[in-house]
């Protein structure tokens, strides 16, 4: 079963190779925790909610209170808006606890600031609120404008 999950993720990642907004793992910030796949297409539009779809397999169970967070920052890492935060277990179609090594699909609408600079990026993390300094997963993107 685990081989099927990982094969599915690999195929999804291959399909994203030519995407404008492929997400990369946050290896310089959190070396051991990365999101497997985040889709973002087309680019976000300033002032409009944006549909995110996130696929991941974590090495820890997801339990009530674990959070999905999306931060939008400028090229100097200054926040452009308040972070978007969502309790994963309250997401539509999600039943917790979710066992480790299970493929998770999260879909949500994220508010985008009314104005966006030319250079900005989005950081997506999954965290245990009791251990926010070491997220369960992290990925970032530099959308084109």
C-alpha cells in the first residue's frame, strides 16, 4: 500500500514539472520536513481568494489541532498579510486521526492580499501547535507576476 501511495505522489510530481508554480521543500529552514506536493495554478490574483490543493504523506499521525498555515511574504520575508491558518481535522472530507504514511489531500481557499509586489512567495506549513518551531511539513513557491 505504501508503494502505491508513493508512486501516486511521484506521478503527481512529474506532472508538475512544467507547472509555473512548482513548490519546493523548505530544506534550508526545516531540513527534514517537506510537503510532497502543493498545486498552485494559475497564479494568485491580488484581492481574490485562491484555491489550494495540497497532497502530502507525513511521518507522524495528524491529530485534532494540527494546523495548515499559508504565509505570503515579500522577497525579504516580510509578511504581506496575516497568515491563513486552518485546523486540518475540520477540513471537508478529512477524518482524524490520520495515520502516518497515509496520503492526505487538503483543499481550501486562501485569501490573497489586495496588492502584491513583483517579488513575493508563499510558504505552506503543517504544524502541531504545541511544536511550531519544527513543522510536520513545509514547502514554498515564488509565483510569477
